[in-house]
C-alpha cells in the first residue's frame, strides 16, 4: 500500500514538474529539448560547461529569431535577433522593465532595495536618483580618489620585477581599494595589508562554490518560491553585515563632521537632505542607502577586476597589441607630462583594447528581462505571455562569426573608427542596453583606463609557462573567468 502511495505521489510530482516541458512545443516555438529536472542547464550543474558556453551552444543550434529553453522547469525565451533586442531593451522597454529575480523585503531588505533587483516604480525612482553619481562631471571629481589607489598598484608592480604575478588578485586588490574609497569613503590599503578584512569580504561575497551559496543564488534567479520558503538572502550574511557596518559608521561620521569627498556617500546624504514628500522613493533609512552602496561593491568589483586581468592576459599573449598600446599611452603622457581625466579620454587604442576584452569575455554573459504583459512579436505573430523570462545571450552574439569573424581571435581592430561603423547594432552588449543598462559603465571604464595607462607605460606583461593557454573557463563561476590564478610575468620596460 505504501509503495502504491509513494508511486502515485512520485507520478503526481513528476507530472507537475514536467508539464511545463511542453510549453514551447505547444506554442510552436523551436526549443532545446530539456533534460529531466535540469532543463537546459544540465551541463552547468554537472560543471561541464560554463554558462557562457552553454548559451553560445543553444544560440548556435537554432538560426531562428528566438529559441525556447528551460531553466530547471521554468520556460525561458532566448532572443537571438538584434532587431528584436532593440524592441525589447529599448523601444518597448516599458513592457520589459524588470529582471525576474526574487525580492522579499522582509527577509532581505538590502537586496530588495538594490537597483539590480528593484522593480517597476521603485526601480524607476531609484535609478533617477542614483544616476547623477555616474555623470562624467562626477567621475571627474572622483578621479583624484582613483589616482591614490593606482599609486599602490604601480608600487606593487615596481616591487615585483620579473616575477610571475597573479593579475586576477592584483587587480582585485586595486578595485577593492577604489570601490571602497568611492562607495564607502574608506581607504583600505589592500596591497599593503595582506590580511585586509574587506578583501576577504570581497572574495567571500562572490564565492558561490559551496552548494548552499550556489543554490541560494540560483533560487534568486530561477526558483523564486524557494527564496521565500527557506528565507534565503542574496548576499552572504557575514559580508553584508560587515559592509553595512562600514557604511553606517562612515555615514554617521560624515554627517557629524560635515566632511565632503565627492563620492557615493555624499550623494546619498544630499539626496536625503533634499527629498520632498512628493518623491516616489525616499532614502529615508539607512537600509535603503546601504542598499545602493553594497551592490556597488559587489557588482563593481569582480566585473572590473576580471576585465582588467583578462586584458593583461591578452596583452601578454599579443606583444604587438601591447606595444601599440604602450606607444599611444607614452606619447600622450610625454605631450602632457601627466595623466588627466581628459587625456585618458583621448586614448583611442586603449578603448579598442578594452572593448575587445569585453567582447571576448563578456563578464555578465547574459541579460535578463521579464514580460510585464502579453507581448506579440510582429515579425512572427507569436504572443509571449506575461511573466515569462527572456534571456539575451550576450556570449552567443559576441561569438557569432556573422558579426565578429574569427570570434576566438583577440583583435582590437574590430573597434577602430572605420570598423565600428560596420558593426550590427545590438550585437555588442557587455554593459547591456536601454534604460536598464549597467549604471556603472562609465565608472568601470574609467577605473580600467586609469590602471592600464599607468602600468602599461612602465611595465611589460609576458606569458610564461604558468600562463594558461587556452583559457579554460571555470564552470562553477558566475563570471567569465578561469579557475584559480591568472599568472603573467611583469617586468620594467
Ligand atoms: C566591466 C565592468 C562591468 C560590466 C561588464 C558590467 C555589466 C553589467 C551588465 C551586463 C548589466 C545588466 C545590464 C542590462 O540588463 O541591460 C549590469 C547592470 C548593473 N551594473 Fe554593471 N557591469 C560592470 C561594472 C559595474 C560597476 C563598476 C558598477 C557599480 C559601480 C555596476 C553596477 C551595476 C548595477 C547597479 C546594475 C543594475 C542596473 C539597473 O538595473 O538599473 N556595474 N552591469
């Protein structure tokens, strides 16, 4: 009898779980056949493929404008056509304003108020208020804070002549110093303090290696009901508590001593002062304010530091590109005698190099949107139901030889003025597109240019036997990176 009950129960659960697997077939949408329980993510769960490779793989199998796939049991539509992307990300943005990420204000107020996760009117109001911190005027004011940190990066290279250096860790120390300075108003000295607590926090925060953390993040994106059920938090509890304390301590000190530093904390203090009763979203408590600073730290650190490390890696493998970059930087430096915010903007080859790194290694390999209402694709007549998720396979587009011939080749020439004009719009998306694109783009590019200009002028990166070629992506990482360190030799010019 018990066996019969268990069998019936199993069959009911099996039916409930797999009934969605007909979702795309019944709507005549081409789709990748799901693997029971894991949908299209079986190889990711088995750590056989990185998410970048998995999405490229699905993208390459179907020449259609969109493809159905399943994340576990959840149907998701992968958009391939640049014309459709323009509509979804920009023209019809108000029909796709949110990402489908779980948010529970009671269980995790910091995540609920984070810009990346916030929804609808809360997001709109918050984005409008936070955007002024990222204007070029504000970046210029933060430039001196960045220069202080780049001095430490330079000294690190100078004190490790002819040594194999893990450029991932080196750049992480640099970005933790800069972001701590610009978002939390503190000097962290990661290069000098090997035991720096904030560096440990930055590492732990993005360590999704443990089953519990990995599962937790997955639930936020793809299994929302589990987030409420298990009261999961988006960030690691120890890390968010630590950063919350750092943030509030600085905030109180600033308000007491009336210190002005032109950073994120200043902006938040000013916002709180000038808010009126009619404002849609008010920074009226410290959780909401910290909800901006903590994601600034987590969203900005690894994305920027890995981009920088991968640029050093590619420069080490391509000496002619490295020499040309050094020539540009040195000429501008000799002409002006210093690096300023303005002369960094003149470095065209530098832009081309960073653009190509982000093409080959899009740090966030996909964008996500959710249909806020039923939406009919004019081109095919297909109606996507409200609530269904869309994924934009950035990696598929960046590796499509139709848009980028020989996609495996690292070639900054793709982004020269002449060639850039011929790129197909909406096929280059490292920072996303439209009103919900990366708010930190300008900041990330400036932080990257400051570092590269300063060190490439006086140091040479060289591949050694320890430099991994080809680069094997770590399937366990949410970011596009190899497992462990990324070693290159650093020597004085
Ligand atoms: C190379 C570095 C970076 C890359 C490649 C990157 C990439 C991205 C991408 C792809 C998105 C999603 C955009 C979309 O859905 O259309 C995003 C969103 C976001 N990024 Fe970045 N990012 C970088 C650096 C930063 C930095 C330095 C910060 C903070 C200072 C930051 C803060 C954010 C935030 C808050 C969002 C959510 C914006 C919103 O929903 O309104 N990112 N980023």
